[in-house]
C-alpha cells in the first residue's frame, strides 16, 4: 500500500514539474551525484525522463541510475523517491602518466603518446589525425588503419568511438587492444591483413578527454555528450545528402567535431563503447510518440538486430545475460533517450551504429582488462568484418566516367545510403535475400535494378552507370560543362567545401 502511495505522490510531483521542460543534457557543473533511485512503478522511469533527469543506466526494473545535482537529488526525495548516493563527481582518477602497453588505464597524455608511437611505428598503414579540440583544448584523436591511408579507395569506412562519458574508460582500453592487434598482426595474420587491406578502419578511443581527466560523466561544460547530438525531428528532418543543415553551430566542441568528421566521410557501420551494463543497445533509441520501454524499430530492424548479435554471440558473458536475452536490446525498449549519437548517425548519414555496454562497473579493476579483452576481441573483429556484407558498387556518369553523389535505396525500404563522391563507391548492408536496388542522382534517369541476390558472404557487386536527363532544346548550350555534368560538378564542389572545413 505504501509503495502505491509513494508512486502516486511521485506522479503528482513529476507531472507538475514536467510542465517546465527538464534537460537531460545539462549543464551540470560543480558536484554531480551518482544516485540509485528506486522505481515505485512501471511508469516512473518515463516520468523521470520527462522531468529532465539524466538517466545513466537501467538494468534492474526496480531501480535506475541517475546523475544529479544536489538540488535534483533533493527534488527527487521531495517527490517521494528512495535515493541512495553511490558516488560523487568530479573524482579525478590517479593515472600513471608514464603508463605504456596493454592492460592499464591510460590518461589523456599517456594515450596520446601511445597513439603517436603506433602511427610512427606503422607509417605504411596508420595515420593519426586530430578531429579538433575539446572544451579544455585536448585533442580528439582518430587513428586510421588501412593499406593506403593517404588515398581514397573503393573500400567501406568503419569506425569505433569510445568514452563519450568520461567515467567509462573500458572502451578506450579495448580500442587500444584492437589498435595493437591490427597493427602488429598485419602481414602475418591473414585475417587481420585482409581487414586492413579492404577496409578504412577509424578508431576514436577517447571522445571525452576532459571528462576522463576529471573523472566525470560530462564534458568540461557539464554536458552529457550522448544527449547533445541533433535530435530528430526537432533539429533535422532529412539527411545530409538532401541538404538538411548539419546543425553543428553552437554544439559542444566534442559533438561538433564528430558531426563534421562524420559528414565528411561515408561511414557504413559504427559502434560506440560505454560501461554500466553488458549489452548491445541497437537502433532506435527514440521515435517521437513511442514511450520509453517500448520497442522503436528502424526500417532495417532485422538486419540491425543480426549485426548486434554478431557482436554479442562472440562475447560469452554478454550472450548469457539474464537481463537482456542474447545480450541485445532495442534502445527505446531498454530506456529511451533523445540527442543520442547512434540515432543521428543512422537517420542523418545512413550509417548503422550501435551502443555497446562492456561492463557493469563503470571502471573495473585494471587487473581485469585482459579478461575484458578476451571477451570482446572476437566480437570487435566480427562486427568489423560485417561491414563487407550486402551490396556494394560504384556509381558513375555514363558519358564521363566521373563518380557521382548518389542515393541508394532498396525497394520497400526507404532508408538510404549514399556514395562517397570522391570515388563514387557505396555499401548497403543487407541480410541474405533477393532485392531491387534503386539508384537516384538529381538530373539523371533513376536506375532500378531487380533481382540482386545477396549471400551470407562477401557483398554482391552492383556498379551503376547513370545517364543524364537531356536538357530541353531551348536551354542554352552554355549550361553544359565540358566533360562534366552540372550534377557531378555540384557534388564535387560540395565535397571540396567539406574537405576545406574539416576539423
């Protein structure tokens, strides 16, 4: 009876509070409390989200982790919630700045030194670049691993991004292990060699260096970076290819760096690493009108679930989860968030992304890192290899042979992918089956290609030559550029603008 009364009080309090929109993003400056909050009923989690609390993790249906200011804690208690303080942030960790090698937690400085050393020791297959600086002027490092790192090739682009939340460093170290595996085994391990030769592999091991250094979930402005990406349909309704603005102005520096870098590439498959649970959280995290706790499927739901299982099945503790069947969960069905990175990647850029939770403790003992690598090594490699499935090809102008900026869809599925206009290559991940492929470029006749058969192995190749729609006779001949269609030229110009504005 008491629990029902408490829940009714909580509903009344939060409903009144929800009239003033909360902000799960932040800022939360000063002391931030990590709280365990008991959930008195099935609707309480949704009410907490509507009230603007920063929900961190939700594995036990009876309680949730919330990151709150002292004022927010007091408000929760006044609303009748049972609250237990677990930890306080910032809590700067103690780092060995001279730490080297695998199986240790790295600071920003020691990680930077390691990445510089890897790039210097493997110049034929590695390039270290900065995507730009954080709030506190620390660099967001991205390591490219591929056989011809200075050339644009007909290869799919893949990325791993870790530690958007600075108090979740396990993913940083798993990325470090993977970097070491790819670079040191290249040329001797045929599996690794094939991956590096056939893929552009990007690894961003530390997206929130300021949070890592301060021991905080948030960046130096007190913002949760995984709630701060453009949100559909508030901030955008179309895609980058449609000309919908990127919306990076005024974003947190770390988010803006990822937005611009991603818009400059054509990533096919991605994942980002966290801790606090053990699960592959797959798209969507949110569909307007679908409440938290309810499945929010994408047009590629079966494919995306299969890709998630590609990761979880090779991770024994994850696959054996008693909380998440087979170690996977739709994001919204787990708990809904807005402003997340993975939804933006898929909706705006056509890149399938997943949020992978690696460990229940935020920062388990350093001595356990080799065990986590043993559990995740095959998963990370298998998920990466999945970028080569489905269909692939190059789209060109039939007259000039120049690459085109094209939109590719599958009949019956409106989710698009796009060519990289530098080369004209595209990659559409698909499950085995027969498909009708539709290729569209403004100013060209649409190509519809039926009966494309996809197997469980390597991607089926479908190259496409596009024919220009003839200009009306009344149009001046000066409107035609010698050797290049206007549409092809426009695509190249747009690409060069993004190149010039990178970083």
